[in-house]
């Protein structure tokens, strides 16, 4: 846990420099997550069929954002695609299921 202690010390110094608690907490969480998981984030693209308006893309967006280990969700209505980041490959079929449950057709691009 020595590395963790050093990480906390570094973050404390960062905090002292910037004096912004919220960004400090966000940075600490992100670093803690990377430290604990040791995994690299991977970008995933799904082909999504059936979206016809902003309401559809918002529905797909929400369905994906509700999943664990999914971040940076971006739904491209015109391009008929959904993009997100994850460090967990098992999330891809779950994402396909979530979009399907929301009423659209999805498959990994
Ligand atoms: Cu729509």
C-alpha cells in the first residue's frame, strides 16, 4: 500500500496547489480506479438501427449510461452509432442487450 500512500500525498499536494475540492475528488477517484484495476480503457462502437430522432438517441444514451463500467457515452444519431469507453470486455454484450431492451437494434461495429 506504499504506492497508495504516495498517491494520496501527491493528490494532497495537487489539492493544495489548486484549492479546488471537487476536481481533486474527481481526480482522486479516477486515479484510484486506475490504480485498483490496472486496466486500460478501451473504446467500443456499436451500430444502432432504428433511431429516428433526438428522443431515440437520448434513450440509447441513457440505457448505456445506466451500465456499470461504461463511461464517455456518445450516441451518433446520423451515423447510427453509439460510442463508449470501458475497461471490461464483458460489458459489450450487456450494452447490446441494453440497447435492444430500449427498443433498438444493436451490434458491435
Ligand atoms: Cu425518436
